[in-house]
C-alpha cells in the first residue's frame, strides 16, 4: 500500500471522529447526519497523549466518562486547538520532517498550513475563525506570527524584540493576543493590540508566567506562574484597556499544574504533573472549596489543552483506561547482566530486562539530536559490595536497572550541548535534561521555552547559595528533550536529595540530574532477586546490614527489604 493510500485511510478513520452538533450549527446541504446534543453534554477537551509508543491527539468528555482518538500518525501530533465553531482542529506535527501547523476538518481532510523549515507551533484561532496565531522560529528567535486560516499571508507580529515570545491566545473580541515573553529576563504575560501593534505588560513578578488563556467573557486570563518550588495556575482580573496591575489569585495548590483551559461553567481544567504520571483535572466553581476532580490519569500528556463547546464526537472511541499508564509488575523470572555494545563506562552492563530499552533510547537520542549522548556514561552497573557515604547502598545500579549520564556534555571547543531545567513536584526537586541539536535548521528538536538552571560556582556559592544556583537565560537554538525520550522508553528520573545532612542546595553530588532508572513496577528487592540468587541478596542486603550501611528505615521498607519481626512489633507500638 502506498504512503498516500495509507494517509487517506487514516483520514477516513479520523473523519468519523469529528461530528458537530446540528443543534448549534445547522449543516444545510451537507451529507453528514448530525445528531442533536444531549443537554448534559458541554463539549470535549482535546489533548495530546503518548499511547502505545506514539503521540496522538485525543478528546475527553468532561468528567472523563469517555474519550476519542482524533489523529493517528507515526509522527508526533501536539498542541491541539479547536476552531471557534468546533468544525476544525489545528495542531502542530512533524509529519513532514519538521514542526508545521496542520488543520483537520470534520470531513477528515487534512491541510498543511505552514511550509517553512523553521519551527512553527502552538496554533491559536481568532474568535471569528479567519486567522490563526502561532509561535515560530523563522526570524532566528521565537516570535508570535499570524496567518489567514488557509495558511496564506503569514506575518511576524513581534519582530521588533529579539527576546522569545510564545503561547499566543486571542481575546474573545479578537482585539488582543496575550502571550508570554522573556523580554526582561524572566517570563511575563504581555498583551498585543492586533490593530495597532502596541504591546503592554500584564505581569511583573520575579517568577515566570506563561500559558495565558482568556475567559469566555474576556474579563480574566488564566495563566501559569512558576517559582523555584512550584508551578501553579493563577487567574488575573483584566482591566479595560488591559494594563499591568490587575488583581491575581491562585487557583491550584498541587505544586506542578499547567495547561489551563476554561470550561463553560466557569471552572478551569488543567494538567497536573505527578511523579507517577500526569492527570487532567477540573477545579471548583467560584468560591467553592473542594478538591479538584480527576478526569484522566495517570497518563503521559502534552503541555496544552483545548476545549470546544457543543460538539459531539463519534467513531474512534477509546477506553479511558487505554490512555492511562498503570504498570503491572512483570513475572518473577530470572535475568542476567547484559553487556551494552560500544558504551564507554566503568562496567557497561545492565540487566537484560532493560538493556533493549536502553539501546533503543540511545538510538532515539542519537537520531533526534545528532549526538551519541549515551555512548559514554558516568556509571551503569555497580558491584554488589560497593558502598560510599554519598550513594545508597541499596542502589538500583546494583539491580542493573539504572544508569548515570555524563555530568557535562560538550561539543568541539568545549561548547556546552546540555542544559538542565529544574522542575519541582510534590515538595521534591526533579531535573529535565535538554540536548542541543547538531542540526540547527529546524529538522531537529524544538526551541527551549524554559529557563535552565545555573550550576556554576558563582551561582551556587556567591549569588544564590541558599537556592543551590539560579535560573539562567533561555538559550537560542533547537534542543531535544532527553528526559521525555527516556520516559517514552520507561526510564524514570529521580528527585534530588534534600536532607539536612545531604542537600543538593549545597552538595553537588546530591543533585542527581544525571540518574535514570527503570523499575517496571518492581520493588528494589524484587529486582535484585531477579538478577541474583536469593541467598546472596538476603546475605548482603538484610535489614540489619542496610541499617549499618546508612539506609533510612522508611526507604528500606519502600525498597521491599524484608522487615524483621522485632522491628514490626516496634512499629506497631510506636505512637
């Protein structure tokens, strides 16, 4: 079957997914048979998700009762945006080798709107449906562009400033485009008057603000505020005309929330990031004080939600459970250490249970970035009797299920090719690694939109010793998200150590941005028993031995180390 024929089949399958309610938009003269919308239905939330090895776009009914798959293609489909009437879906995709903007209509017809090799993404419809704003790297930095809805007449709206501008969002009256920018160092929310080109700054906090989205009445803007320790959804009361100084209040309290979207009843839906996966959640109304509703998750979700009111989707229905990442521990079969081909490290071995996924991750990273980033490691397998004051005795390295990347990754002439971004979740600090692309022509990676962390001596010791460093400027160019690729292959990052006697804020070895492990639902003790004889594991990693080596009791229990009967009695008696 030819690629064109397969493409048409995919579109035909997708066509069944987008059926618009005749109750709101009569389809006179059309062959489609639109069913009236039941009163309880208020629309659908579109989102991107990584399912079965691929990023596609899905739609979820409010409350999470049912879901539909809207796109199906081997390339990544991200950043969905419904047209105002709900008849079309814009999104960004790498279907033709670089990031472009596409539109899928209700008949299943797919149109590519942009044709520039530079990055184009984050489409946003004007309220009348005649234009699409988007972010683009065509001018050598991220700018806000606008084009007609058919892709013609693209023009740069923020060409007068060299700083990055992203996250466009139209006001309901079509007069303004809200966007985020790091024009003054940190990221703030700005307003662009589409007619005059005038730009006004709305937020001026020392934190980062991004991802603006207007309320349906145009009186409020929901956005994301990020400080060193949390990323939360806030709402800003917009003055008329929009100006700095409106009242802002916080909406979410879960430490890492983003991608807000307004619902018709005045609530906000958003994505909440957790260590065990992402969730689509909906907040409460007005002054109600109650926990947010979980509509989907845990799952692996993109960074943008879109909502369309009054549409009914039919066809490629999928179960909500199929979108969620619920791990089932594998069978307790025995494994062995397997050598990693052409990997430069002290002992280039991992358990054969995870070696294939490591090799595939290495291949993907090299394919995506142009560099063999995992061809050289700081560490992989660790001998059973290894012990050091600044490392865990019961380490996943010993189970053959962990590796450490290089702490630095430089190109010719010492040019740094790696950036590390701080991400706080649930009171813990995690890190995300980005690799600079060898090809800076738009065919590799995406522009960074988040401040990397400065680990330099000056930042850690002189400028911000209590914070262990500080944000540094967002670099220009294209980068590959290594942490995302690792997660796609089942490899998890860990949080930094932040104990009183061993904290990443003052001890670099506690940072741990370089460590990745794959657990597959196993406890550490179970993983060890897969690889070694049980008597050997019991001998070297008994409760008493682990205590002697400095392991904390709560971590020992979490790792599955058998608890002695006497200690169990003490736990029962402990108040």
